[in-house]
C-alpha cells in the first residue's frame, strides 16, 4: 500500500479534479481511496463516487490523501498525479 498527499490549487472548486481523479482511478485494478479529514471515499468510476468526493467539501489548498493498494498501485498514483499536474490542478 502506498499513499500520497495532494493539495488542489485551482480556485474553481473541486468538481473537475474529482471527476478526473475518479476517471483515472477506474483504469487501474488496485483499490484506490481518497481520504480527507478522516473520511474515506472509494474511487470507483460512478456518479456516486464523484458525489461522495464532492460531499467532503475539499477547498483549494486543503490537503487530502489518495491511497492505493494492489498490483499497479505505483502506476495508479503516478497517473493520477500526472493528470492533475497536466490540468494545473496541482503544482
């Protein structure tokens, strides 16, 4: 299991990053979870996952963690980070 912390810098809210995170996570077999202030959300590619993430009310600059466990855990976190960085949601 590996875990990485992120902070979204985009001031437009968390809807776009949430959608991106869930859609990228769906490409991997590892179990991926997003944790914010003690609440964990499974990153399945469903509308419910996106809504669960949005209900966390993550604001720009607030740290959150993504945890991956499985055969392709490293690639999953690297891909999520790359997509977030390419869209300028993180530094």
